[in-house]
């Protein structure tokens, strides 16, 4: 993926291309919707990247229906 700087004048020349990242680093399968990358509201790229047992760093734990799990593990006293 590359980026170029553009100006507000449609006739202005584009800036030189700059590489952002290589697609070889991304998870080619994407998520359950087939997306490999997305852009957040603040303009950052959200990327699905291959992770192996040898990949250093943190692990992400995905919990479906986490609010229901939270209510089960830490019930509130609201209903009493």
C-alpha cells in the first residue's frame, strides 16, 4: 500500500509515492467478512496481520457477547 500527498488544487502535482506497508505482512484470509484492512474514524489503518507462536508481543483475546459474560461474572445489585 502506498500513499501520495495531494493538495487542495486539483491541478497541483501529486507528491512522491511512499510505501506504508507490504501486503505480505497481512493476513490474506481477513476476518469473517473477508476484510484485511480498514480505516478507523481518526484515519488510522486497522490491519489483520498473521500471528504465529514465534511472533513477539501481546496476544489479543476476543470474547463474543462480552456484556452477557460480564453480567454473569459480576452481577449488579440493580434488580434487587
